[in-house]
C-alpha cells in the first residue's frame, strides 16, 4: 500500500483546536488502523503550492501515493475503499454509507454550520435571519432524531458516515443545541466514546501545542 | 440494466420551480441519455413511505432496481458509475470528479445557500450576520474564480461535478452575485447552454405545470 500523508495547518488559533477538519480524517485513519504520517502547511502564508492541493486554501488534503485528494467527504470515501472498518464492502452497503456521508454534510451541516457560526460570533437572536437559521436546524434535527432513535449507527455498522455526522452534531451539542434531541445526544456520546476519537482528538491538540512551543508562545 | 426511477414532489409553489433538487438528477440522466421514469410523492402530505426513502422528508430519491438512494450528491456519484459521460472511468479521474462534487456542495453551496436564502427572504443587509454570510461567499468565489479561469470543466471533461457546481452558481448569478466573477459567469453560461440542461429544466417546469392543471389551478 502507498504511503498515506495527511496535511493540516502548522498552527491555528486556540478556538478551532479540536475541530480543525483534519480531525475527521485522523479519526477515520485511527478507526481503520491505517499507517499514516501528518504533514504541515503554513496557516499564515498560504502559498501557490497549498492551492495546488486545496483550491480554497483550506485543510486538510490527503495524498495516497501520487494521488492528492481534498474535501473531507471525498477523502473519507477514499479511505472507505481501503478498509471495511470504515465502509461495507458490498455495493448496497457502500451506497447506504455514501448517502449518509452526504446527508451529514449536506442535510445536517448545511443547517448547523450557519447556526454554529452565529452562536460563535454572538450574532443577535431577535432577528428574522436568526429565526430562519434556527428553525432550519431544528427541522433537520427532528427528522434525524427519528432515525437515530431506532439504530445504533447510520449505515448498518459504524462507518465514515458516523464520523461525519457525529463530528457535525458534537458542535451543535457544544452550544446546547441537542437538549430536545436525546437520541442525537446519545449517538454523539456513543461515537465520541470510541478510542479512535480520543486518539485523534489528542493528536490534533498535541500537533498545535507543539507549534506553540516552536513559536515560543 | 435495472429501471431507474426518479421521485420528486407532485407539486410545489411557483418560486422553487426550475430549482427543485430533482433537477440536478434529471440533468445528469439527460447528459448520460439513460432511460428513466419520473414518479411523484405528495408535497402536502409527507407519509411514512416518503420518510422511508428520504429521512428528511425532502426530494429527490432515485431507485435503481431494488436499491433506493437519497441525497443528490450520492445519486450523482451512483449515476457516475453508470456512464462515462458523467464521470471518468479511471480511478484518478473518479477521485478528481468526486472531490469536486464535494467542493460544489460543501465548499461553495455551504456558503451560497445561506446567502441565497437571505436574499430570497429579504433579510436586512446592514447586520454583522449578513456581512459574515456575504464575506464567506465572496472568499469562496474568489478562489473558484482562479480555478475556472484556467479550465473548461472542473475534472478534466464535463462530469457530475459540473452539474452540481453550475447549479449552485446559477442561483448566485440569479441574485447578481457573480458580477465580480467573470470566469464563474462564463462557466455558468457554458454549462446551462448544454442541451441536457434545457431538456431537464423544461421537463421539471412541465411536471409542475401538469400538477397545476390536475389541481384545477
């Protein structure tokens, strides 16, 4: 197997630590016990070489031998093809995991990202714009609550879809947005209680802590 | 090949016509010249059978024989596997198209959807919340402009990634959001000028017009 290299920023401010998107890839790599190394790209100075790998100047990207892949969803589908611990091997199981990968990102995070950013920025909540954002998320959570009330994981067994959905929902949970969604909360607890989550989370924090030390912060 | 059936709403209000998400699937099916039929589900009364196919009560879903798939992104990747007109057949080409499928939805539409909804709802534009949403989209368009300035289609040849990206961008263009992005505008014109776009668009409008007639509207 070709060497897998995950690239993330060399440093980020304190607030996003533990949530930088390389986390989702680290978690998957740890679940699958795939060997990988972590490389860094400058946060302060985003060079043309960075944009050649990630056209929006973000992280992460993954290289698998000579192939370079950006977008966390695409990276996780790629890793799903490398390990049955991340995605079932049969066509129907792969299809089911794939639709839930998109659902996590496009049906739930599409609603939770504007919601979470408004919370984080402290935007006023007495506006029509906020009500729209809040209602949008609540509607999605209502339907997701029905799904998660009757299954342990989204696509049969644990898969990359759960990595994405749980990572999306733990942000909502962090802003107390799951108080009316007990099945979603239990699901987040179940997913984030996995040893691979803890390892990936500790590794990301350690990566950025080492950068502080190198900067003399 | 098993029969492909695309399910959409039986009727929708006037505003979203031409933009209901079955459009992206129709466009792909027309590009690939795959035979398919269109089925309807009630817009007014979303029954348990609807949620069994689409857990968020939305449309579309696609059935391919006994397999039922929701989420437009997952449906388009599935169709990409059925036709080289929608996705290259080699692993590297498939990876490239897949990353751009996610980029269209997660890097661009994640920014354009809140922007477009605020425009559509007429939310005030003198707020910090609006500035955040507007700046977020502008940053993504700036980087996409660089990409589209030097290539005709996102992943080598025309693919499902272009169907998604062009459909995302035409909404922004409709609210005059591409005035500083000439390469993005030219790309939208190039994509929407394809015969399969016109056919899919006319078919969706005809589908809902027939529903008006049946309702005696």
